[in-house]
């Protein structure tokens, strides 16, 4: 690639890859456009948002979105693939808001990046992404060309591969202008990067102190292990609905823990969802199309005539033809009809979950990649691997004796996803299953039952149903009821009528009942949550007073949503109403655990005389090896109280019941490995460095989150983007 082509890679689109990586990135435009804003009619000159009073212009936002879209498209293997523009818009929005807030905070702290600093970077230490454009195949920077262009951008014309005097003046001016703009963007990127580094250093210096005692404690915890058996008494068997919680208990809990609750701007809503779906008339039209195809096929007996008629209908109804595909790559719902079809046979109508289909097998040939159709029964290891294997061998004998494999799978398999299908896993090729399972399935013949095969999931009994190396090509016609314009219009007319009647004083709930619509109620929500995936809906809700109702909005889930604000909390002191449900859940859980206390004591009295929990048979005893003090309890969940108790308990003794975060535990520690003082002292300096680095990131993240929450963000994107 020539120098000019490499240089042209330094474009806004190429830069976007680097811009996305960093947090500070590019400084927003400082241009004063107040006079343009006064025009008011041109969205190109309007503000899409204000961040603490600073504008984000629509044209700047859209330019960044376009750059990000082009960057993503350039990196895609299939340039025609669909791009989620809403996701990109959200990412660009977050970037621009972050940039402005960081710039504002840097100004408050007096942090500046001088032009000399930027020049030093560009001349003495160019960033890799820029230097690469001036590097030869041996990895050497061509300093002469680099310095020539960085210091004199107009010299770009010397490297365009032609005599500069032969290049039209318009082309020369455009090349110089584009390159200057690219350098400005690089300069802005570097300026923001330096600004962010300085901010990070300033914010994290105080928050990254790690005491030697804490570092040594972490080293000890991370290198301490125990083998333990325990009985866990959890809350699963206690019905939370039977536990009474009084209003006074909730109030007392709130007052006692008020410092942990936030007082932010929140809303509570009720809402209805109107499905956007075909009417009876729309469905009837689809049925007529199916019948039309069926009538054609039933009146023709000649294969050539059926073929010809099918081709006409493919064209008429937007059908598709697929070239040679491996069986493993064909959707199982289609393959079940095509696998045993005759050449050129038309099959249908076939009703699948997403429509009614007609299929035609256009060809079959032998391929090189064999696929297997198999069913399996899974027996998980559970608490005892030996007993699991014995159970698997028992099932294997029953299957080989002639019992229905599908029925055995439905009753006994612990792979619930395939059990409902009689254990059927469909067709799969090599590389799709874990190695032991794959080896056993491909080694067996159709009809053979093999096992038990051990994998990390447990023991498998495998029945090989079929083997193929076929490739198929086929055509299909899909008929689905489409929503007609009259149907869509009526749905929206009804929705607007609903809103109008609520605004005139009618009851939201009564109107919903008349229309057979379900009314749902949310918990309190904050402005940081996109309702039904739409920031526009969130913004609209927060602009309304209590009792206000939103305009009908079509969501990505093909529904029309109408919401009414039923409660509102302003920013300030935390509100009990916002946290009432959470507090109720916490109190119920606390009472559930308390109710288990007597039961835990009773179980302990039963087992304490046995000397070893391994001898207990009438309670579920869990055995864990090399448990560390990190709060993670396999099979139970997070419980710091439990892991801490295990590591700090004496070995051999069955301990009295310990109350943890997830219930009660009766513990017996069999062995422990605890690092000595010398081991701890040798490891803690490196751990302290790791903890300092982590603390810096946490301090910076916490600081920025607080700053962003306090920022006054006026978001008007919904006025510019209907799908936002």
C-alpha cells in the first residue's frame, strides 16, 4: 500500500475505532452558535441536548453517529448486514455526554493541556495508530515523510502518486483540507486523552491507598482453602406469602437504613400494551393465499407442471431458493420435512411457529462432512459421582432391553431442554458437542445405544438415530398474515381515542377493562432507564405530572404502549414509597431465616453425635473441596459469612448452627490450608499493587458516576428521532 493510501486511513472513520476505546476522547466543539439557534427552524442548527448548560448540536451528534456507522460497516464481513443504529446512537450519546462532563470537571479543577504538550507528542512520540500509517513493512517509521506532513499538511499533494502539477486544483485543495481536518481530529483526541489522564491521576491519588494489613488479609484469604461438608437449611421451603410484614416494620427499617437509600427523581407508571397484529380479515387473506397454492398443486399431476406452477408462486409471494447446504446448517424445523423428501417434491402446507410454508426439494448430493442425529439421557453428577454412574448404567440396561428411549428421556433425563423432545438433539456435525460426547456419537452406528459417556455435564446415554453426509438445496414459500394499513390505522385510532378519553377524565383502568387490555404497574423507575427500550418514552414520562398520560408509542416488540404517571418523587431526601417493596422483601427474607433457627438446632442435635457428617443419610450433605474465603458457595450462592466461618473454624468438629446470608449452616471442616507469615509477606507487595490499580479504577468510576448523576442533562433526542 502506498504512503498516500496509508495516510488516507487516518480519517474520522479510522479514528472512530480509537475514539470508542477511550473515555475522554475528543473535545466537543466550542463554536458559538447562539445566533443560529435563534433561527429555530433548521434542525441542523438546533441543540439536541444541554449538559450543564453546554449544547450538543444535532449536526455534531449526527456526524458522530454517521462516522460510527461507517466504521462498523467497514469492519463487517458482510457490508449488507443490518446495523443496529439505535445502539450506535446510544453509544455516541454516552460518549459525547462523558466528553463534555469530563471537560467541564477538568476546567473546575484547573486542569489544562497546552499546545506544546500536543506538539511534543506528535513530533517526539506519535501514537501507534498514527505512526503505523508512516511505517514500512520492516516496522520502521519514515520520519522524513512523517515530519514533512505533520508540519506542512499542504505537502500531502507530493505523496498522491502523481505529478502535483498535473492534479486539478480542486482535487489538491480537497486532499489538503481533508488531511488538515484529520490532523485536527487527531489533535483533539490526543488533547482529550491527556486531559483524561490528568483527571484520572487527580481523582484517584487519594483513593488508591492500600494498607499493608489489608493487602496481607487479601493474600491470606486468596490462598486459604478448606475441605468441608455441610448441611444447608435455606428459605426455599418457607412460603413468603405467609409471612406478615406490618407498615410500622417497614417504616422502622427505612428510618434505620435511610443513609443507604438514594433520593432521586423517579416515576411510577401504569400501562397497557396493544398488540400490533393482523386482524381476522388479514388472516383470512393469508389463508386464501395458502389455498390458492394448494389448489394449484392439487390440480396438477405432472412434476414439470407442478414445478412450473411453484416457480410462479415463488415469484408472486416472495419465496426464496437456497443453494447447497449441509444438513447440519438447515433449520431442524425445515429439515424434518426435507430430509426424506423425493427430488423436486413439493411439501405443504406446513404450519411452523412463524407462518405457513410450502417446501420443494431442489436437489440432494453426498457431501464430505458427516452429521449425526442423536438423542440422549443425561444423569448429572449431583453430590455423588459414583451413584450417578450407577444410575446411568441402570438406565442404559433399560434402554437396551427395549424400553422406549424417548419416554425414558422424558422421565429421567436431567437435560430438561431436550427431555421434552424425547432427548432428541437433532443433527449435528463435528465441533458442535463436547469431545467425549462427539466421539461416542460418531463412532456408533444408527440404532445403537451407547454409554455411559462422561462429560463435564454428567453421564450420557446416547442413542444414534441417523447419520448423513447429504447436502440439500431447496425452495420455500412462506405465507404469514400481514398487517394491512386499515388494520394498523384502526389500532392507532383506538389508541389515540384511549389517550383522549383519559385526558378528558375517564378512568385508565375502566377504559382498559372495556377494551380487554391488561393494566400493569411498574415499580418506581429513574430517568436512566429506557422504558420499553425507548429513551423517548422515558423522557415523555418524566415531563408529565401525576395523572398525565403518554401519547401512543409503537415499540420494537410490535406493540402500542400507553402509560399514565401514577406517582412521582422529586430529587432530594429518599422516599419510603420508592423503596417499600425492596424493604418488604428484605424483611421477609430476614424472617424466613429466623424461622429456620429452631429447625437448624434440631438438625444439629441429630447429627452432632455422629462424629462425621459423611455418616448422615437423612439430610442432604454437601461436600466441597478447596473452598476459598471469597464468598462463593457452589450450589448455594454468595455467602461471605459461610466461607469466612469455614476458613476460621477448627477442623474435625461438627459446629453449632451458623446463620449466614442465605440460611443456616451446620459445618464440619475436614482440612485447611492456610499460608504462613512468610508466604504472606512474599506475596503481599504484588497484591498491594494490584489492589491499588483496582482501587484507582473504582475511585475514578465512582467519582464519575456521582458527577454524572448530579449533572443537569436536558435530553431532546426524541424531538429529532422518532425511533429513539
